[in-house]
């Protein structure tokens, strides 16, 4: 930068006879790219460090004794460059000839054919006949995991994949061994590639050496149709392309968006498409009659649902005390057999549902007289929901994360939960020497050094955060608010707490972020208030990293019981929260009817056992889902087949607050329909006004109009005094494994073969296992309340004392109950183990 703020110092160079202004210090290839001057390359990638080992980008620079690599030559004032001269062309053609010496002639069977950089460059710089007559080198392929296929004979040693792992993914899983023509790309001691970003090596590879294993030999590049859409699994809202052939999804690749995912994509977003078409895909409406499931047509199924909900609505209204009511008794309006016992209507919606689906669900349920709608199925504490932000958001744009000087992550496994956000934080550490600290209920594996990594049992997290807050108040000298006075005065401040507060305070750009695990914590309200206090006293930005793809959209759409669309609180029917500490719990309600929108009750709730029990005693349950899973067949009375995420249009609102709409990439499977259309028809059948929508854009525009006056703020003001709860004994803690977060990714077979896929087990550290007398046991019995289940024991010293770690959202999770509760662990008997 020059002395004048905001301006960039430039130099003047001449490229192919044209004068060009270029930033001082820029590489020549960056300048030619900006001027749309074509210079061939293989090893150069704009997001990776310069290697200059392929030599394909050689150009002639006057006064230089030989051609220079454009990727590694910084521009200088007065430089004269020729990219099309005889010297440059001959150098480039010579390099091309050497690269093709050992390259196999297998373009007709190579998945990269048609989009191969080597093919493209060979057309312009290769010879029609090879003069090489010796034996070509052959390299045996390696099995590096279920996601990436290798054809290493095609490798041209550009080292892009190696540099990606080291610089971007932060995991050095690939390297080069050998010398000369014996050099080859390999993993360390025949290991698999386990990075959550591993699929990006497929994109950076300029040839067909690394290709996508799930889509191998499925289609040619020129046959496929490209559709732009949004990733449906985390709150980043990564942009991607879906490639289809004859109406079938073949693969998913990143769509460049510098503001969000740059040019990268997590493996979850890249390979989850496999879960869209599985054996349990629901393609026709089904009705349960006498305990047996029967296929039905749409008219019959929708009319049944409408009749049941209208009847339930009348019962619910009759159950409410009304002033000067002249309504007829329920018995005169409702058939006696329609609704037997229940008196409430409810709806549970997925956090990954689109904005339009969430909005129409709450609009339908509230029109029927109920406010019992929620998307926060994995949340446990609702005590401060009335003062919660209108939408939990990052508090800054996503790009800002890489410019931070300090950050405090609270209850966040950001590397696995939001891999794109983790890439930004890693860049902050590498480029800015940012000080990143975390307070978590276990030790997580980060791919960059942490300033402080505090790991305590979940029941002790409030005390740790209180100590950091106390240190922050000491630094600022501010008065402690009454709500925090007790917990701050009782805090035991250690050096790590003071250091974290000091780092946040000294940073020019700092943030405090509540992650997924914090938002599932049974004392979320306390963590939220303490996190906000730390941010305020250190002049840091307070924000959230939220669960799922559309938590922000769900809040804006009104898919919460205490607020309507746009955060409205006036003239809104108020309902019950899903579960947790609230006195008004939906799980305690006597439900007449319940609508499940893309929810699988055995895996999508923090207390799946309680949810299943509630649904089993509900008089009528309808599921709008793409799948007919066993848990849905158990609790539902009607199954309505919804289109998958690539088969519908809609909108996601990411954690930055950005609204991103998308269109369907393929037509819905069988007789399935987009969920927003199903809800629209239901609204019409139950005679609700305002359901005359022609497209999902009509629904989105209605919601946007309701959100026009919203000003985003994460500030909360709670008068309730925060206290540290006294707990003794062993407590269960949980998180949602990376490949178990939603129905689609749980069915993606290739992802389920990776190391990040988990099954039910209990993890204890070695000290805790010894104290419990199970150090030598391979299987234990876990007891929680009146439930008991035998499961594998894994000794893992990443788990803190007084904690037993059992994952959520996996098979068997629903047998125990709440994800955070006191449990006992003992060695399993031979009979139980068998």
C-alpha cells in the first residue's frame, strides 16, 4: 500500500505491445489474467502458494537471459513482456512435450475428459505426433478413501493437491515421494485422506489423476447440464453447481463466491447428493389403515389431512376459554370419532427447510388457532426466548472472519460443523497471527494452533465462561450487572481466563461466537448472557454459528412459538416451546394433530425419546418428508412425499443474513411434490385465506415485506440472575456428528464410509474409565433415567472428567432420552453384550 490511504501503488509494464497498470509486487500471471491475456499454466492456482514447478507459463521478458515463469515473476516498472513471441511459444511447446512423455493416451475413458486443463493446453501447444518411443512410466493407483478415485499414471506433478492440503485444509495428507521419473503423489503410510475438505483436490487437479469416486464413469462433462443452487447443510450457504444428466444428479461442484465459500466446498456439501435417491425414498402418499400402510392418491391423502386438521382446530378453539362465545358445542361440529382426546395442534419443522416452507407451515398452523410451532428441536433451554434476537446471526459478514485478530469460540466444533467458516478462521491465524481460543465440552481437533483450548464437562462450562467474563470486567473497570453479580463474584479466575480476555481486549478486530453445542446446552441462556458480556467489555463482536442451513430463515419466517414472521409479537398466536426448561412445554401437551416437516423424530431432536412418546400418543400425525423412515412410519398416520433439496425452489438465509434463492435442478422423484406446494394446497383445503401463491417467489416476497423494518442485533437483556448449578456425578454430553446432521446426509453412502461417520458408543477418558471400573471393558451398559442400553466403550482422553460422550442423531440415540443428563456407566454383563 502507498502512503495515501486506500490506494494501491502501481507500476507500468508493457505486455504484448500494450501498456498496463499493475499493482506493485503482483505476479505477472495475475496481471495477464486481469487483462484477459491467455498464459497456459498447470501448477498455478490463484488460491494456492506459488510453486513454479510445471514451467508451462514461461514467457519472454526483455533483458532477461531466458524465458521466465509468469507465475513466479513479480512485475517491475518498465518491464516489457511477450507472451506470444517465438521464444515464449517454443519454451511452452517444449514443456508440453515433456509433460506428455509419460502421460497415458486414455482420454476416451478419463472422467476429466472435456474439462481437462492438459487437454486444452495440448491442443494449443502440443504436437500432433510424439517423438518419444521409449516405454512410458506406469504408477499403480492407491485407495485413498471412499470419496476420491486415483489414476496416478496421469499425474503431472503440479503439486496443487499437496499445497491445498497444507495451505487450505490444514492437513498434510498428500505428499510427493521419490525423485525424477520415480516421483509420485502418495499418502502417508498408505493412509486414507480424512479431511472434511478433501473433495477439493478433485477440483484443483488439472488432469484426471484425482476424480470423484461416487460419480466415476457416470457421464461425460459435455453431456451434463449445470444448475446453480445453495448447500442445504450448514449456516454458511455455500454456492454450488449441480450437474445432471437426463434428469439424474451426477455430481456437485463448487460455484465461486468470494463472499462466502470462495472456490471451495466441504465434502458434506459435495457428496450428500447420494442421499437424495435411496431405497426408503417416499414417492407416493401413504395412509395408515388398521396399522398397515397403504398407497393413496394425492387428493385422498390431502383431503384426509385437511379434515383432521379442521376438526382438531375446532376442538382446540372450543377448549380455549372465550368471552361472550356463541360457538356451538364441539360435539355438534365435529364427528365424535375424528379427534378422541387431544386438544392442541402443533407443527415441527426442520432447520434445513426453506424459508417458504417454514413460513407457510407457521401460517397454516396459526390460522388453525395454534402457535405451537418450532424448529429448535435440538435446543434444550428456552428460558430467555422472549428476549432472544429476532434472528441469531454472525454479527459480521463471513469474509470478516479471516481478518480477525482474536476470537473466542464457545461450544463450537467449527471445523466439522461449519467447515467454510473454519477456513476463514484458519486464514486469520496463518495470515494475521490471530489468537483463537475456545471453551468446549471436549477437546476438538483444530487444524490451526489455538491460543487457549479450555475443555471441561458441559456442566462446568458456565463457570469457565464466568471466569473469562470476570477477567473482562476487571480489564474494563465496568460495573457488573445485577443478573451476573453472583456468578462473577464466585468465579475463579485463572491465567488462561485473563489471557483470553486480554487478547480480545487488545485486538483491533475480535469476535465472540456461540456455536452449535452451546445452543444445545441446558444452560444456553447463561452462556448467551456471559458471552455477550465478554464481547461488550472487550469491544468484540458477539455472534452465532447456528445449526442447519436455515435457522436464521426459520426465525424470520415465524417458525417459533412466541413470534410471528418478521419477529412480530403483536397479534400473534403464542404457542409452546418444543422442550427444555420452559414451563410451557410442547412435549407435555395433549396433541390432537401434529405436522412434521422434513423431521425424523428419532434423530432430529435433543430429547428424541420424549418426542417419540409425544407423537405416539398424538391423535393424528402427518409427515411431509422425502423419506419413509422407520420412525416416521411408527408415529405418523399419513406420509406426504416431499421433493428433495435439489428438486424444489426456495430460499435459505445464511448466518450473515444473506437471502439466497435457488431453482430446482431436477424434477421430483415419482409422485413427490415440493413441500411449499403441499402446504399451499392444505391451506386452501382448510379454507385459510391468503394461500393463493403461484410460485415460491410469491411466498418469499411476502416474507421479505414482513422483514423490511428488521434491524439485526444479537443483544439480549435478561433480568434473571445467572447462577452456577451445583452438580455431582457423571453427566452425558453430546454433539451431532458431521455426517448425521440431517436426513439427506445420513443417507449419503460414501460419506457414511468416512472416519467422520459415527455410530452409537460412549467415550470416557482413561481416568474416568478407571474410576468407574470399566477400563478393560469393550462394551458397557449406560443407564439414563429409566432407560438402559448396551454400547461400545471407547477410551478417549479428549473427553473431560465427569463426562460421558454419546453422539446425537445416530441410531440408538433415541433410546436414552435428553442429550444432556446424569447417567451411569457400568461393565455390560455377558448376557447384555450378547
